[in-house]
C-alpha cells in the first residue's frame, strides 16, 4: 500500500517534469490559427480570455514542420553549427579535462587543495563578468568570429573537471592499488580502470555540457559576428506570435538530440544503475 | 605523465587567471588601488536590493532542492527499478530557456492556468509574475528545472552505499527510517557537496529566465545581482561591475569554505 | 599513449586555427589594379552599352538629355569623346528602356514608342513597346516581335535583348521566356524552360557556341542557340558563373571577342576565367575601389587587358573607371572608417555614400547594431557595442540615437569634438542644441538634425494647447470621429509625454501624483481616439512611438475631413509651408509643443567619436563633411531638419516666392477628385520669429530610451485595461526607481 502510494506520487512527479516536452510537441503540430486561439492572449491578440491548451492538437498539421525543414536554410546551418560545437567541445573536454580530473582526484601533489579551491571559485563566476576579459583574450588570439571562440571557453570551464573529480574521488583507492600491483603503469590504470569506472560521472558531466552547448546564447552573440556561424540557440528568437509555430518546431529539434544522447548514455551505463 | 598533466592545468588556468587579474585591475583607479569603488558599490541601493534578493533566493531554493530531491531519490531508489523512467526526470534541464519562458507564461500570467484553476473570474486574475508572489514563481521554476539532476546524483550516491552495510543495519534491527538517517546519509557527504555546488551555480544562472520573462527591470523582489551587473555593463560602469563581482565572489568563497570545513570535519 | 596523442592533436588543432586566422589578415593588403576615372561625355543621363572598336578605341551607346541612342567613341589620342552617329530621329519622342550594340555601328533599341507624345491618360495607357534595329547607315527599321506567348496583354510584356549571336536576336521577356528572333523579327524559337523554374534571369552569355543563362536562384541554364534546346554545358564554366549572392545588382559578365577569357564581376571581386586553360583567377577585390558604391555595371575588357567599368552611384551620377594592371602592386587603402548606428538609418547611408563619392581616398562604412532580420535584440546589440568599445576595438564614429550617451561620456569613451572640428563649423550649429552635449571638458557630441512638434487647428483649440487638461477637454467636447486616429495616436502620446513628463520626475524621485495625472491624460486621448485598433495592436506597446507622417501630410485631414486640429511633427520644409498657408490664408492657428514657455525639440543623428580611434585625419574629414555639404542630405531627408543655421534658413526661406502653390495632391476613398495641399514658403520675418523660439528651445527631457519605453508601456497597459491605474503607476514607478538606484 505504502509502496503504491509512493509509486503513484513518483509517477505524478515524472509527469509534471515531462509536461513541457509534451507541451512542445503538441505545440509544434498546431496550426497558426489554433495557436492564436489558445495562447494568443499572451501577445495581446484576441479577446481576453484564459489561455487554453490541450494534450493533443485539435487540428494537427505539419505546416510548421514543413516551413522549417524545407523552407529555412538558415535553420539547418544553425542546427549543424550547434551540433558541431557540441561535438567538438565534448571531444576536447574528454581529451583535456578527463586527465585533469583524474590527476586531481588520484594524485596527491603539493598545491592540490589550492588548485581545487581555485577551480571551485572560477566555476561560480557568472558570464557577465567574464565577458569582457574573454573577449579581449580571444581578440588577442585572433579567435573571434570562429567556432573556437565559443568552443574553447566551454572546454576550459571547470564544470566538467569538477564533476568528474567528485566521481573519481568516490572510487576507493584499493581498486587502483590492485591494478598497480598487477604491474600496470599509470597510463593503463587510467585507461583501463579509471575510465570505465567513471561512466556515470561522465554521463552526468557530459549531459550537462551538451545542454550548455545547446543553450548558449550570450557567447555567440558577442564572439561571433558572421551569421553563418550562429548556433541554433540564437536562431530561436524571442517568441513572437508570427513565428511561434516555427519556434516550437525549432525547440523540439533542439531538444531531441539531447534527449537521445542521454538515453544512449543510459544504455551504456545501464548495468551500473540497476542492481 | 605528471608534467603533461600539469601543462594541461596551466592551459586551463591561464584564461582564468587573466580574468581574475583583469578584474582586479579594473578595480583600481589609475595609480593607487583604493577602495573607492567598493564604497560606492556597497552604498548603492540597487546593489543592496539585489544582494538581499539573491541571498533570499539562494537561501531558500538550495536547501529546498537538496532536501526534496533527496527524499524523492530515496523513494525512487527503494521502490523503482526502471532507469528509463528516471530519464523523464532529467528532461526539464534540457529544455531551451525561451520555450520554458513561454510555458511559464501560459501558467503564471494573468490569463494563465493557475488563475483559471484558482477560480478567478476572467480578466481579474493576478499576474503572478509581477506580484509579490514573484519570488515563489521563481523558486518553483528553479526547483522544477534542477531537481531532476539532483535526484539522479542522489540516486547514484545511494546506490553506491554498499549493500553489506545495509544488510548489517537490517540485521541490527534498524527500520527503514533509521537506516536512512544513520547509514546512508553519512555516506553521501561528497555527493551532497557536489549537489550543493551545482545548485549554487545554477541558481546564479536563473538570470536568463527572469530576463526573458520580465525584462531588465523586473518586480522588486526578483531583481537579482545579475540584473544589476547587466545594467551596469549597459551603462558602461565596468568598475562597479568588477567591484560588485569581487564582493559576490568573496561571499561565495567564504560560504563554501565554511561549508567544507563543517562537513569535512565530520 | 592514446592520451598523449589526443593531447598533441588538440594542441596542434588549436595552434593551427590561431595561425590560420592571422594569416588571413595579411593576405588582404595588396591590390594589383590601378583605378582611374574616365570622364564621360557631358549630359549623359543613361548609359546603355560599351563595345571595343577594331581600332582599339572604346565606343559607348548612351542617351543624353536631348538625344537618345548616341554612339560616342573615345579617341585614344585626344582622349576625348566623338559622336559617331546621327541621332535617331524617328525615335525622338520615345523613351528607351534598353539599347545594345549589334556591331560597332549598328544597334538594337527597345523603347516605349512615342511615349513623350502621350498627352492624356488614355494615350499613356495604350503605349506600346517598340523594337528597332538601327543599321550602319542609320536606317531605322521597326521589328514587330510577337511576345504573346508571354502574357495576355502585350503592353505589359517587354522584351530585353541579351545576346546577339549569328544574326539571331536572343533575349527574354517579363515572363522569363527565351525568344530567338531573326533580323526581321520572325520567331525562330521560344524556350519555356526557365518559366517553369520560377526564377528570374540575371544574365545571358554565349560561350563556345552555347548560351549560358545565369538565374536568380543560383543555377545556370544552358541552351543551344540555334535550336533553343536545352544542352549540357561545360561544368566548370557553370560552376564559375554560379553566383551565391542574394543581390545581383552588381553581377556583370563579359567575354572577350577572341573567345579566350570570361570575366565576371560580383559584389566582392572581379574574376577572370581562362576558357582554354580552364583556370579561374581573381583579379581584384571591389572593396578597394570607388566602384563598390555603384550598381548596374557594364563591363568591357579591351585587348590590352584594361578593364572598363561603368556604374551608377546612389546619387544617380553615372561614372566610368578604367583598371590597368600594375605588376608592382598598390598599397591597400587604410582600414575603413566605421560609422555605427544602433538601428537602420537611411539618412546615414546616404551621408556615407555621398562622403565616399567626394572623398575617394577615405572609405567610410556603416555598421548597424541590429537590424530587423538578424534576430538580435537591442540589448544584445548594446552589449556587443560596449564590449567592443571596452576592449579597444569598437567603431570610430558612433551615432548615439537610441543609446544612453551620458554613460559613454561619463566613462570617458568619447573624444572632445572641439579638438577635431573647426570652430567655424561648430558656430553654425544652434548653440542650444550643442549645449546638452557640452561639458567642462569639451563637446562630446553634435546633433545633425532635429525635430519639433506642433499643432495646427482652430484658434480656440490651439489657444489652450499649452494646458493639457483644458486641451483635452476641448477635444472631448468636439465629438468628431477620428479626431485622433490610430496613426496619430502615438504622435499625440509623444506630445503628451513631452509636455508633461518632466513634472513627474524630480531629482531621482518619481512624483506619483503627476504620473497618475499623466496616465489620466493618456487614457483620455485613447478614449477619444475613435477606433478599436488598439486591441489588435501587434506592437508590444500601445503608444510605442514610431515616426509617422509629418505635418504636411497630417493637414490632409484638415482639408479632407475638416478635422478641427491635427498634431504632427514638423520635420521637413513642406510642413512649415503647409502650416503657414493654413494660418495666413484659411484662418487656422499654429503652435509648437513647448514646456514652460520654451520650445521642445528632439534631436536626431547625434554624432560622437570613440576615444579609441586613431584615425584622426579621416575622422575630421568626415565630420567636416557632414557639418557642411552633408547637411544638404539632411535637408533632403524627410525625417529631420538640419541643425546648421544657414542650411535651415536656406531650406525654409524663400523671400521671392510668397504665393501659395500646391505641395502635393491626394485623394481618398472613392472620390476621384484630387485635393491639393497648399503651402507658402516662409519669409525672412517668419524665419526670424521662428529662430527666436528655436534659440531658447530645450531638448526634450526624459527621452532616455528606457524611461520613455517604460512609461509608454505602462500607459498602454492601463489604457487597454490590462492593469488598473494604481497597478500601472506603481509598476512604472518601481521600474524607474530601480533604474535610478543603479
């Protein structure tokens, strides 16, 4: 009985969490008239009555989909830009941040604690403050207006390192000692023991990082001048009613890769979770 | 391997040290580093308002998030086995902010769902976002978005408590509740720290949402530090901005250090 | 091992990018072609075609003011133009829309036949196009071309000749059908393929016995000239001809008669494709030359490799330049002067174009913060501008409209203009207009133009205009429909704001009482405005102030609907003239918006110079230009009045012509009669009286963008019923207080 109640409660919770995605999906299938009817009031259109919404669209149509997928080449350019940024950033983060996290967690070297504190501090600085100095640095390196202007700051953000650090530090040292006893050198310990064990942490940090890539707004506007380089997040303009249908579709397409990646990640680590 | 690794950390650090140095540079007047800027900033009314609001917001939402997500995580880990379901929980964090804002407007604006459900007559509802409940709306939004993540991390943590200890506890006669408090919680220390930190960082990012909903000058109660920084930047008062940022940083640093000390001691 | 590889690879990638980027910068600095202007024969109004004569001279086919279809040959010895043909007498009264050389001394003309003879409307509507071949003796033969396949009614269908191949006239009509006529006008074939592609033909050219047609959608269609059948073209030629541009006004092609080289001009550069070697080469970048300001190019490359280009500037002037190869290369121009404006501003573009034409050595470029179709918001644009300025990289000249100029000044980001501009120029500008921007340390901005607002109407109404309450009361009593209509609702709101806002703010505090009163006024004019457009208003704010018509068009409604008054801005000379006519001859009264007895004005195009810029010479050149000759462009613009005293007087005063004349005509609805709006130029006394008032005019206060936006939006919410008075006022007060605190 207790179990059922709790299960039900959890289900409801999950439903609430998932609602926005459902909202997105139904919205993307609605035609403009329907959208006007339902949420037009938010934009001062139509009579003043309450916003309505339904789980399924009354008159589903794929007009918005067609418009975006077939009629807007800029959309695709932006989409691929975002994908490019995400992939490159993730790859570089693996190459650079994984070892750093590993080192921080496993090895005790002088200055470690200070470094850790420094990372923590740097993590918290909001972008408004970093904006100007980063711009200047990127300018000096002539990296403005290239894809690296967005990728590099993301790669070198402490977020990835710190999350992985936590996960690495969870792993009991005995595992490593065992490996070392068996004659593996540091590198193999890292590759064959460390990496497999950190999969859940990697999933966590990776998803956060990709979500970041898909949601990045301020950096591209500041650092990228040519429109061809802009990622999808800027292409979703502030919701205006004329383009709201397309907005929905674009948002759906924005969300889907992330979801897919996450599910894929779960697949890989499935055995770890279920016991 | 060590030298290579050090090389990498240096590369990471450089952008950031530079930034730090910069921010200090900007705080100094041409010749003498004086605290003039700091005095001005601290005295500034808008700054005080923003600090108060930010404190309030963080102070409420982070503990709430931590505790709530822990409870949920425990519930899920004990009674549910399916990890696919958990994917649903993480969904909120993946939504693009602009769509999220639209969703909130459908719920919270004067013509939104909340008013409808509460039975207000048409056109007479409250615009929740601009009323004194603005803070509550914000906290709700924050919780909704970030809880999923915290839950997942907690679950990972709970699962990492080795089964034997739990069995031992059961044998010793502890019931579920006691098991929870005395065995699991102590083991979750580092996860706790991680989640608090993540929560802190994300709570500072809520600026984007408020900005999209309410513009540059939202209701008094939700005017956060970042609004101030953004507007200072618009007005080119970069020195104030840096001074403010350093103050914010100092606060956070002390808070975190205290945290660390308290919890590492245990 | 793997990790080391990954590490090195990523480092290499990063370094490569860095170096790659910096190398790009260096390539752009040298050009190998020297540009020289070629003076054209006098009186040319339209340039049609160019051809190279067997003796190496260039011949052009052009129209002058008095004659059409003249062939001028440039005598290379005397470097002067000689007329080479008799004028086309039978076409004297026709209006040509296209002329082409067939051979050096024969041509083809498409005209609107005898258009100049059309005296009545019926004549004009029955004009037909005429197509004529003019052969070497000057004999003109008319060809009847059957274009009926294109459109139903022939007069709307025009044929443009594009290629002359093998005694065939090949070209296209408006429906994008390709025709081939023989020299007698008989149709050889019609090709309908392009029509189905739903695109437009940009250029057609014959290469190696095939006709290549470059299309608007980026494709190239290839055709057999003899039969009109689609053919498989040479792929590398097609790739070369394809143009990814959105704008084809600069696209031009030329194939040299020997058949070896194909030249292509795009907005960015001039390219040459060698048909024999199948190699493409870029000859020069257009940015370094005067021709980048032009449109509608005609290109010719002579046997010795000199490139001749004719083009039309935005001022309407026709120019021709020749480009000769200089193997030593020429140092690139210095970097262009960047002029920044937050939003699109056509007057600025015209100013910059005119400057570029007059000062060919200095290039000025306009950059916009955000435009309507690039997805950025105003806040993003301001952030970007600030970042650039703070990091030392920003634009050289900034137009402050829309920005909060005070902060740029107080952070020492702007230069003192007294150091850059001659005092003589400064003195010509009204000193009270300079005053808001001058501080102890200097003058940091100059407004190029200004606007004032006013009312024209019945004497009783105008007399109480200063007292808003009484004024509104009078209007309400009038009970005329549409006395405030949706087009001048925002104008009226603007005036209410101008007259009453300063009472509401005192010393960083908001006077709620006065604010409530002001909102009350807003509500009253909204209620009076007899339309329900407000609810369907798609703008964010009901009263969002956007520039509408000026006084000379607003008075239409006095003429037509007998409205008791109109409020509108005065920002061109016609406004003043129309007002004067109505006041002097028809018994109306006029008043300018003022506050506490002083005229209120809003300034436009406020120019200042960024502190980081090092291009002092160019900047002073530019500033001098816009304060002197450039003011003529401001005079021509219909959006503002010049702030230069002499120019303003020149614009408004005409002592010698003091009789009323028709400024414009308009008709409305189903009444076919056009009504004329009359105006009288000001005389010297009028102008002096006006100047007296202008001399003490005060800049409209509280126009900081944020404050005005906040107040207008709040008022809009209240009027539409979205918020109660208390809520709206409270909300606005909170926002303003927050802002003041910062």
